[in-house]
C-alpha cells in the first residue's frame, strides 16, 4: 500500500494572493494567513484536503492548462453565475458522456469546470 496522498493542487500565477482570494470566495474557504503576491494557500487552516497552493512564476506555460479543477454543484446555473460574479469568464457549456458541466476561466485565465452533481 502506498503512503502517497494529494497534499496540494498548485496553480502557477502572476499574483498568488489575488488568485487565492478568488478561489477562497468561490469555494467559501479561507485564504490562509500571510498571503503575498508570491505565495498563498487556501484551505489549510480549515483542514481542507487537498489544499490549493498558488505560486508566482515569471513564465507560465503557454496554452491550455493540462490539470484543472472540477467542481460540482447541485445548482449549476447558480454556481456558474456566482463564479462569473467573482471574476470568472464563462468559456463553454457541455453535455457529454452523461454529464453536464460548464468550463470557465479564473481571473488569470486558468480553466476550471463546474459540473452538475
């Protein structure tokens, strides 16, 4: 049996504190103490697993991010509207493989999905 576990989901970004604030509001989890433009986390103090970690990098990888967050909500339209109200941009709606979801981009352009649960 492995002792590996997911500890963090890390997002490369331009402003760690600002992007952590967006995801904090979206997920209703606190930004952990002492965020800076260089490093911030969300959920550690609340005991969330995995913790979201944001790290400022000088040169983000161009193109589509290969890892993204999949969030679920019983109120898909409400969750999408809330994300857009917080600064996300709606990219596209999908209904495939027996699932329904919306792809959005966060304020720095990272893609994430909100699906119907």
